C-alpha cells in the first residue's frame, strides 16, 4: 500500500538522520581517545592523555570557571528580570501589551549575528566589550525574553482566585509573592532556568563577539583553538569538545525530566 | 470518488475493537434495513462513536466484518464506501466558503459544473441556507454550521448517513428544533441513518430503533417504546429513568405476572421469560408511575413518610422513606410536604422485572 | 484559567509598571538602542565628519564584499527549501503520532542543544575525506575516490541542514497536529483520497505555519557564521555576509563599516520576510478566516 511505503520511507529518513547524528558525535568521542588516527576505521591505539593535555594547554580550568560563572549569572539575572514581567503579562491586558510582546519577541527571532555586531560595537564603546560582564550583558538580551515567554504559561495556570483569596485573608503583596506565587512557580522557574542554562552554555555568536582572552566560554574557546596557529592536535580539540558535550548532555538529560522536548523548540501557536 | 454501488437494502455488522488489552467493542452485531433510523445510545465511553467510526471506515475493526447488501465493505477506505457523515464539531473547511464546502464532494466526481451548481442550490434550499453561499464557516452560528455540514454530506446522495452526536454543541432550544429537522430530512429523502447520542430524549423522539451500549456491549436493541417501557436489564432501566430499584426474590409466577418480596415489601410485576420461582431478581419502577393514595385496583401499596420534596414547577419529585428504611422516589402533581404520611401504589403493569446483576 | 479584568486602563497600575520596567528597559537599552546606534554608526565613515553613505558605497563597489550577498543567498535559499520540504513531508506523515515519539524527539533536540561548534567539528570528522562515511563507502566498493564534503559549500549546507531540520520539523509537527483531525475525516467521507485531502484541505491550512517556518529558517540560515568558517571556505566560495561584517569589526577594527554591513544583512532578511508575507497573502486570502484549530 502506498501509505505504508510512504511511512516506511519517512522512518528510514529519521533513522538515517539519527544515525548521522550518532556517527558525528561518536566520531568526536573516539577521536578524543585516539593516540593517532589516520584513515582507519578505528584508531590503532587509545589514550586518555589528550584530556589532560587539553586541560592544561587550553587552560580549561579557567575557561570552565568562566563559562559556569556566566551561565549562572545569566540564569539568575534573566529570571529576576523576567519573572515580574511574565507575571504582569500573564495576568493583565493593556493597550500596548501586543507591542511589548512583539518587542520581546524580536531578540529571539532576529539572528544573533545580525544584532550582535551592533551590540558588540556599543558594548565595546562603553568599555565592557571583551569582558565577562560584556558576555553576560549580551547573552541576557535574548535570554530575558526567553525567560518571559517560558514563565508566562506557568503563571497563566495559577488561578487569580488564589491571589484574591489570599488578599481577602489579609496577606500583603510581598506575602502573597513569597508564600503563594513563588512556591507554585517552582516548576516554571525550574523549566525556565534549565532552558536558559542550556541556551547560554551553547550560545556561540554573542559569546564569540563579546568574549575576549579571559572571558571566553567553552564553546568560544573550542572555536578559537581550532583556528589558532601553532600545534593544536585535532585529538585535543576533540577532547575539549567531548568535555563540552558531556556538560551539555548532562544538563539536557536533567532538563528533560522536567521539560518536554517540544517545549525547547520555538512554538508557532502563540 | 464514491463507489457507484447500489443503494442500501441492508447493512450487517459484527465488529470487535480492542486497544491493547482493553476491549472497546465486544462483538457488536446488528442488522440495519433500508430506511431505518437507528440510534446508538449510551453514556460516554460506551463505544458508540467508535462503532460509528468503524462503520465509516475511519478506524479499522480488530475483528469482524461489515456487509452491505451481502458484500463486504470493511475492506474499503472511507472515501470509497459512499457513506455520508456529520460530525459533532461540524468539521467544516474553514478556508472554503459555504458553497465550496457543500460542493466539495461533488467536485471530486466527474459531474458537470452546472449540475454541481444545481445540486448545491437545491441542498442549500433544503436546509434553509440559500443566500449564505459566499460566507465562511467562521461567520456562521452553530446551528447554521451544522446545517451546512448536513447539506455537504447529503448532496452526495449517500447510501447511508452517519451522525456523530451532531447536536451536542448546540443549546437546548436549538437542539429540539434541529432534531425535528433531521428526522424530517431523513423521512423526506428516504435515507437510512445511524445516529449516535447520549441524550435519551433525542433517541426516543427520532429513532425507529434504539441500540443501547455500555462498555462496548449491546445491552438492548428495540423500538423506543420497548426501550422505554420494557427495559431488559438494570443498566437500560437506569439509563431510561427508572429511579427505584428493589432487589427481590421471586415467590410466584403465573400468567405473565411475577410476585416477589424485598424485605417486608411484596411487589408484583409483568414478567417475561427466563425467571424462576425462588431466584433473585430486581424490580424497578419509574418515579412518575408510582401512584399516590390508597390502593388503586390490584396495585400493591406501601406506606411511608415524605423526607425530601423538590419543586419542579408543574410537578414535585419527592423521596419517601418506608418502614423498612427504603427510599422511594416519586413524581406527582399533588402537593406534598416533608413529614406527610403517604400511601404509595405500584401498578403491576408499570413495574418491570429485571435480572439480578 | 486566566482571569483578566475588562477595564484596560486600570490594569496598568503602579505594580504593572514596576514589574515591567526592568525587562522593558533592558530590551530597549540593550537591543533597540544598539540597533539604532548601529544604524547611526553605519552612516559615519572613519576619519570623516558628519553623515555619509561612504560605508555602503564601499561595500557595494567591492565585489569581494557585495558578492557575499549572493553567496549567502545561494546558501540560505536552497537550504531553507530542502529543510522545509523534508520537514513538511515528515511532519505531515507523522502527524498522528509515531513509534517511539518521545525518544526520537529527544534525539532530534540534540543538534540544537549541542550547538554549532560541536556539530561542525563532528561533521569535519565524520564527513571528511578520511572520515567514517567515506571509509564506509570506499570499503563497500560503492565509490573509489572519497566524496569531498567538507571545506566547501556542501559542508556548510550539511551543518545548516542538521541545525535547522530538527527545529523546523518539530515546529511543523506541533503546528500540523494542532489542526482539527475531523477535517481530514470529513474530507475522506466526502470521497477525497489522501492526496486530495492533503492538497485541498490540509495544505491550505498548513500554509500559514509553513510561511512562518520558511521565514525563520531562512533568516537563521542567512546569518550563518561559524559553520561557514569551519566547514566552508571563509575566504572564498562560502564567504558569507556575516563573515564580512565580522572581519570589518574585529580584524580591521572598522566599526562603522561593520555596522553598515550588519544593516545590509538585516535589510536583506527583512526584504525576504516581506516577500514571504506578500506571497502568502496572494496565495490564501481565506486561510486567516478562523483557521481550523482544535
């Protein structure tokens, strides 16, 4: 039946794509353990030496520290800035609401390279370019809206009646926030935090444009080391890539316990 | 393109449907004859919509066959069966006008444009929507959308019409109007129809035959009068409004009447076959059939005290507590108050005898 | 579950302002302002006072520079078309759920979260002339010379495809499965075969989602940077417009010129978006009238 054949072809394609992904990732992993490897299916000899090589030569301790610091800072700031905004946007309707939502939407839709160049120019002019602060400020630009858009549906799920009944029982705004909203929003905060974390760690364009010597994130360092002059054996690069991958995969697996895969992708039905 | 098959003289079903190890339809067997209006009636989850979708060809049966005039149709895809279907949410194509919606099926055939035009106009006239051709579904009310949906299916002159709870999304008043219209269309066009609903008033007023389903099992199949007056089991009785059930033991059977006891109560009912003296059974009676007052001709009477009175306008529904602590519901136009002592009469021809569950 | 009051004006009170201000200010200061500043800067030429279109003139008179527009388009458009067609086929075919759906969607998220650098590094290894793919093909006798799939146009397209496809597929899958399934059923009951159902009922309803997906994928492909550098020939055949902008900014330290190139890039993306919107309007004027959502 034509329908069956069609479906079979589709499954084959997906299978092919997945195998392709696995092949790519596995190649990097195998290469990172290879002593040397030219043109044979598998490396003749294995070693773990590249990892320590990468760690010392690429100053990975510092890079990882910087990456984690930036990531945590972005998560905390994006949530802090985005949380109240998401609350108001979920609860209220007002004249410029659509315009504001559209405005918040733009940094997520316009490619980072397009607004990254002017952003980098501006930040350099004010002297924060090339520093950790600069990277944080830049990555926050798309992450604040992301926080808002992820948190909004969670707020919409908390009935306004809960706040009203608390008010009737005499709670102040601050108490309502602390004892009702915050606990109920924990799943939302967790989801948003994880997604922002993953996005920040894997962010390239903005971190690249704003990062300098001491403020490179892991991905940016990976990129630079591929093109720097001098001896950079590909195995050590791959070792670095594996470390990056382990980090992101671990985060991904943790996130997926709380978030559905489709939530990580841009939704068309807004 | 529909199969140019013959008109329907009979449709035979014998279908089973399973999802995993859950049986949703348990060997539903039925024969439908030309011109019949058959209703599948039952609560949500009873399998009635599943059965309809299987007849339509939208879902495959796990086991069984469907034969039209003796020939198998269950191996045909829906577009080749020549059945028409009206959906609960109308399913009108939102990007097409009313005209294009109704003409859709016709445009898939080789019928000429002029002929299509004529048929569409005729159908729109039938459902009283002439002049709405250029509107879009989003601009129509619920009732109007439903009529377009009906017109769209009928214009193809299907040999069997399938209705999947078409009136559930309409308000009560519109529902009553539309069901009369549907019945009239069915009669005027000489259709054969299968109608699915959970509303017993709809089923009773529209059908030639009602099939009551529960968890995929056929509980009773019969005319509206049979289903209403002579339910064959407690489920159907309960569904059709018998609110009082008494577990009894049969003490005597004679001349189509059974006598039975439930605690201190002795009841008499019409009896069918399949019951034996000494066996357990259930007797049931409707609240509206219970008579108030001293024993009226042969009826068993029971004294009791009124506990609850619900005012319903022209009538009252009251709960009466008898001496052996049974609660009996009755409906009457007589005025009652809590605390009143009353005599309840159970006319023999209104009490039904049902198998024990 | 949302309770929203009716009076619009009273909804925007001091609390609303307090809550919105931080994010609003941030987006205005860090997104809108740099953008405007960038446009302003693009009209300044180094060492010349006052406004001037010098940067733009310089860009469009140098074939090495303006040629990047063509190069980038010729990368972005085919990629977008391929990604969209394949995503549509797959999303449509799998609209009613598929085997191991959750596992598959999880694996498809991988490219998006791993990021382009890791992906590119992996592609270099796997698809390289010494890589596993070529080794397998040669070993099985299918080819004798390795396919050159990296450090060229194809390498960049591969990377773009792997990044954009999962994203586009999941987006379209969500959109298509949101269309009322009874529309399909009713079309079939009216005699439509599956291909007629697709052509006359589903495709018009999917069209708006397709347009958005096309726009998003194109815009992101047009801004391609790291994969063009790693997997292409950044000095030649795959010198995209973002590379040109980057070089002006960070190799030649000519910020005004870089800003001008960024503006040109933005305008190209905007032009494409406008074309898509116009095209869509012409194609399905009624699709906006109460689309059949569940």
